[in-house]
C-alpha cells in the first residue's frame, strides 16, 4: 500500500464540472459558427457569380437565392456591397448573443468579406 493510484473523488468531480461546462459552451456556440461559415461561403459564391457590371440590387437578389438554400438569417439588407479594382466586394458584420445560464450570455462579433 505504499504506492496509491487512482483519482480522488474531489478531482473527479472538479474535472467533470469543467468538462460539462466546456461541452455546453461548445454545443451552444457551434450552431452560430456554422451559420457564420455558411454566410461567408454564400457571399463568396455570390461575388463569384455576379459580374463586375452588376448592380447592388442584382447582387442582393443573387445572395438571397444562396441564403434561401442554406436557410440563413442574415438578410441581404445587412450586406455592404462595394467595388474594389473592378470586382465586387461584399462585407457583413453582426453580433450574436448566446445565453449561457442565469443572466450570463456570450456576445460574439462576426465579420466576413468576400475579398479575403
């Protein structure tokens, strides 16, 4: 009995709480991050699809088709559309508030661009 091995109950409970909190955080943040990745993919596809002679209304209409397929909540009115060197650049930014527990929430600023 000189060498004891194993995990103490206190250590087991502490690490269980840490792992559970991390899992809850990941499960709540993952859907918003997936939506952000879809939005970036859609604005890059929109910028690649429309030509440099397209109007802002044409770009918004093309984006709405992509957003409808991916079921995005980001409306085309939140897109900043400009031209840079003869090509169309689409940018967006929004905040997502994720309630965690009680009165604690996580605020994430998402920003994306078709330029880079």
